[in-house]
C-alpha cells in the first residue's frame, strides 16, 4: 500500500506531524494509528477468510477475473491488442512495422528539399493565359 513512499517522504511526514500534532502528543497519535491499521488489516483478513468459508470453491472463480484485470493493468496497448485480437501472436504487427517506411527512407526517396535558387519568380504579373500588351 505504501510501497512507493521513500525515506524523504517519510521524513517530511514525521516533521509535519511534529509541527501539527506536537512532540508531546505524537507518541499517542502514532500508537493510535498503528493499532487502527492493525485492526483494519485483521478485519480485512477475517472478511476474506469468512468469504472463502461461506462461498467455498466459487470464491476462486470470483478471483480469476480480478486477477486478469490486474494483469491487464500493467500491459501496453500493443500487448492488449495482440493478446485479444491475435491470440498473443504479434508477427502481424511486426510485419506491418517492417513494411512501413522509416523517416530516413522518406528523406532519401523525396530527395533534398528545393532551395531558394530552385524556385523561379514569375515573369509576368498577369495571370497565366492572359495576354498583356505594352502601350508605351
């Protein structure tokens, strides 16, 4: 539950508790917190044991979908698609990736981009197809 809390966060929490609760009431508050967490853990364990006794073998059937959901939580979108659409065979996706051109391939195929010298300015200000006459 608290596996992601490191030493620095723990020290910050202890300092904050010292400031908020005070050094004289901190041991009692810690004792109350520890006993409450222990009671809660015991209650959850007892509830699980009671459910296993009441439901019996069906309890394991209820846990299977939850275990699958927990397994899916850590999967990437690609692995989810390959597992459910292609039965875990991602060779189709690898073939598609190999067939797609890379950015390096696109740069070589298009050639270098035209520079300013390659663009020619228009010779006439008239639209194409119009005839212009010089009256001077």
